[in-house]
């Protein structure tokens, strides 16, 4: 009996020793540091995922400029509007469950909470909101006044979203001539509220329970990246008109108001961001099976065309097509249109690129906004895609 047990133990050990060992990801620090220095970025991180495996990753620079505290590969970075694809994914889950339809309207889903809503706004569909084709404009001065006001201290995120919609309910959506595309954060705020009504839960709970946790995104969270009183992640930075840089680590100045979560409130490490990107690149070919393959294809397909926007603000699309939370862009250096999105709250910048045919994705993150950040991150994104495709 003892001899048999010993033989079994030896066999198990030999099998373990002979099993193939996954190769360590390529280190990208040497690629990233010259770009970080050239564009004067506090920190820069990137990762490549292929076939569901992270094949390259790196993070360089400081958590806060002048702090002397180096970023690590596990540091949290802000995703900005790259969160929109996550909001659209939550909507797809509810569509699969029959709680929503892509054709569900604002009026039938949440209209009862807003007496006096104009019929044109009530008729806007979930698909139109998520593809920026509803006729609701991009951020206007009036919208910004609704987002940034003293309500932040009196109401939670869901309640504030309701108050913003109530203040906007008499505005008639207007679609521009040519393309209906208008990059609308308010549209995603309304979509997030529809998701809350259909599910019976706050958006903030849903994204954790139905995306972050099932996908194993252990570093994922909402709002500013840094724990109050610590420098334990990549802190936000604001570059002034004179070129000076201010660290915005904590408090309400470190991110947009929490009610804008569905439009751009998530953060996570570059490795977890790569895992999210790789899950989308697989389009249901591997787990976790949170969505059917046809739902991925609906999210990733072009739903509206985006007209050229010269000098588009970093974080917003400048041309191509738009799906549901995803841009579909034909880059001059790619041989096919790719899924792509940028995200920025003005103090951070995130880029995601997904090639579903090659099952390949590239993510790039930095903890400062603006053109220099966009230029540097774009250069890294292109170089890594060309290297690993």
C-alpha cells in the first residue's frame, strides 16, 4: 500500500515537472521609459494580450511627480471613458436576460420618474444612447453646470443621475445633418439609469458584481485611484496652460463627480485592463461565459458613423465608426479596422485597442491628460501592435 502511494506521488511529481511552463511576459520598461521621458509623463504603463495570455507588460515612472515613489505593474490607473464599453456590456447582459431590449426607450424604462419629459427624448432608445446617435449633444456649458454643483454633497450617485435627467427632460434631441453621432456623456448617464431601473441595483454595484468580480479584476474600482492619505497607486496630474503640473491625488478634485461613473469612472491596473481587453478580443471563445458570442458581435459592430473631428479632445474619437461603447477605427498602420477607445478625465489617459481576428489587444495608460499624453500613448500603442500582431 505504501509502495503504491509512493509510486502515485512520484508519478504526480513527474507530471508536474514535465508540464509546460507559461513563458514570462516580455518586459516593456525599456520601450516605455524613452516615451515617458520625451513626453514628460509622470508614469506610463502598457500591456499586450494575445490568445487570452498577457505576453508583454511594463510600467515606468512615478506615482506622483516628484514623490520618488515608482509605479509598479499592479498600480491602479484611471480608465476614463474606456468605462463606456463596460456600461454597454452590462446592458448586453440585461438584454440577454430579457430585462431590456436594444430598442427599449427612455420613456418606457424610466419615463414614469420624469413627468413632463418631451416625447422626443422619451423615444430615444438604449442602442442610440450607447452608440452616441440619440441627438443628445456632447458636454455643453449647461450640462457641465448640472454635473459640477453642490448636489455632490447632498445626494448619492444614483440620485444625482435622476436629478440631472429631471433637469434635462424638456430638451428635444437634435441630430446633426449627415451623421447623428455626437459623443454624449449625458447619453451614457441616462443609459446607466436605464440599467439601474431594469436591474433594480445601482450601476456601481452591478459593475463590481457582474464584471469586476467574475472577470477576476482584483485591482478594479471606481473613482480616483489613490487611497485617501496614501500614494498607493498612479495619482492623477493636471497640466496647466503654462506647462506646470499639479498632482491631484485625493478628494473631489481627483476625478469627475461619482454620478458620471457609467460614462467613465473605473480604474484598474494595466494587467487587469489587459485581461478585460483580452476577454473582448476572444468574443466569447473563452470564459468566463458572461455574454454570448452574438452579444459581443453586437457590441463590437458599427452602429453609427463618426464624422472626422479635427483636433478632437484626447479621450474622444476623431473618425471612423462607433459600436456600443467601442470605436471601430481604420488606423493608417493597421490592415483592418480595429476596436479602439480612449478615456480621459483630463487628469489621466487610457487607450485600448482590440483586434478580434488576431485575438490580440494592446492597452496603454498614463496618469496625466492632454495632447502630450495622447501623443506618447498613441506611439506606444502603434509600436506594440505592430510588434505583436
